[in-house]
C-alpha cells in the first residue's frame, strides 16, 4: 500500500513493504525500473544520483538526504517530476525540482 499522508512532507511515495519497481513519472515519459537492477545511490541535500543496470537517474531539489535514507532501504515506489520547473522550496519540507533519466549505452567502444 502506498503511503499518502496529508502531513507527509515528502514529494515521493514510499511503501511499507519493499516495492518490486521504482516508477519515475516525468512530464513526457514514464520509466519503471526494477529494484533488482539497482546498483547504488549517492548524493546530498540538493542532488541524488541513482544507478541501475540500464539507466542513471539524477534528482535535484532540496532536503533530499531523507530521500537517500528511503532509497537505502528500497522503500521508494514512485518519483514524480513537478509540473513547473521553477518550483521552489516550500518551507523546510524536502522537495524534488527536477528528474533526469539517462539510458546507459552498452555499446561504448
């Protein structure tokens, strides 16, 4: 079951049980990446990078240290790109400003 609480300041959705996939909803495209292909995550409060076997994901925003904690236990079910690129921090709540998904080229020579 997806956690959706009115007082939940996070701009991503988590589940109490480990989801099978991570759904990344961008304005013009949606990606569904299996957690079994997750390699690692790194970053800080303003940027987080995720690496999967087939794709790299860069998330920019604020207060993203708590996103890293949710990623560490693989409970994130959905990331949603905001409709307005100029979205600003609303108080001290964590927020996502931009998400970029890039496919990893296997044929690099």
